[in-house]
C-alpha cells in the first residue's frame, strides 16, 4: 500500500482534517504499548484483531463511501463475532448484528458506541448489500457520514483491543462520533 501511495494519500487528508487517532508525536508511545499485546502468541487471531485491521485498512483505501462503509462493517462484525466465539459474550444465536454490537459495547465499556448507531449501521448494511439503489433509505451524504463514524468506532475498538485505551478514549474522536 505504501508503494502504491494509497496510505500516503489518506495520511495527508487525515492530517489536514485532524482525523488521526494517534498523532505523529505519540506514535512511539503507541507502538511501545501496542507491540507488547500484538506480539502475544495467538492474540491477533483469537481476538479478531487481524481481520478487523485488514477490513479497516480496506475501508481507508476505498474510493467509494459504500465500499468504505462495507469494509468497516465487515471489520466491526469480525471483532464482534470473535468476541462471542471466545465465550466473552453470551447468546449470539439469532441476535441481530445491532444487538451483538451493543452487547460488545456493554461488556467492554465502549461508551463511544452510542445507542442509536448499531441500528443505523445494520440498516445501512441492508441498503448497500441487499436493496436496489432506487429503494435505499439513506442519502449519499448520510452514507458518507455514517461510514466515517463506523470507521472511527472500528479504529477506536482496535486501539482499545491493542491495550492503548488512552488513545481510543480521546475526546476529540468521541466528539466526531457524537456529531
């Protein structure tokens, strides 16, 4: 990705708009904390971190907001499903994705996931995966906004899983999700 310039382009836009979760001045501290967790044998696969990070990076590289959203949705669902597979959550069978996200939020204390977001995200997944374009409920603008919010929630969840909750609970990011 670095060779093709995709990461560089996103980083430039992120710095201009102030969207980075970890500033360049904090990167050393972030890497020191995160590497201890990530290097634990089996941790990446057991927590779903590798899948979630893969889909998150895919969402950053996508040019279209629908693809960005769906990539972030798959990343979030990978983390949620792995949470239930590991036995941390109870009663996955037959529950809607929105309910599963709320269960993860309550179990982990992710106050950056607001009550109304999971239902909207689930409805958007139906818009982009199932419905014909003329039958969609969300405008392009709302699709873009909710894709960005889901990306932020996904990266904050990944940061928290990596043991760097001080970055994941940053007030500047929380404000962007609440707006």
